[in-house]
């Protein structure tokens, strides 16, 4: 058995790609337009996953866009979050903040932070290796919203 992907539904393809690719840094691996089913599937992967595996073998995030949908997607109690390991959690969070992304749970401990996608999907960022030493402004930054 091999893990392949996780799917999340999105309401706005452009806003979602801006968030996941331009801000978070994922790369699009492939896209499928299904005229009969009236949906688009967009597969994304983390750059380091693509470097260490064939494109077809990298774990992916599948964004599903239903062309005729105007539904506001709700998350259930059984859904938690997506998680990505980053090489420098402070630099990653600063880059995201500079791009207008709210840091819902700042990396006060130098190890973990949470953000949300435009569709309210919670994303955990984890420091690679050992936690970084606590540093400002992160150490005293309050939580914002939920994650």
C-alpha cells in the first residue's frame, strides 16, 4: 500500500492556486478537466517531494473544483488538517504573513504553526529537525481565530 493524495474541495481555483502555489510553495503536477462531470481536478505536490520521487510517486494534494457548485463547504469533526514540514518555520511564517496569510497559531515554540486556506482548510507547518529557539515576534504573538 502507498499513500497517494488527499482531496479538498475549492470554490475559487485562482484564489486556491494563489494560496497553495504562490504563497505556500506547492507546485502543480497535473490537471484534469472533465466536461461531462463538470469538474476540474488539480494535483499539487511539495517541491522536495517532487525532487525525491518520480512525479507520479510524490504524495499530492488534490484540489477539486465543481463548476456548477455554489456550496459553502463545511468541515466535519472527523477532519483535522494538512501538514507540511518546512526548513525554517520562522522564515516560512514571515513569507506567508508578507503575502497576506494570517498565522492562526504562531510558532511560539519554534516548532509548529497553523494557517488556513481560502476554503478554511487548516494547515499545520512543522519545523524540520529540532525546534528553533524561541524568537520574537513569534514568542509573544497571540493566536488568531481557529485552526
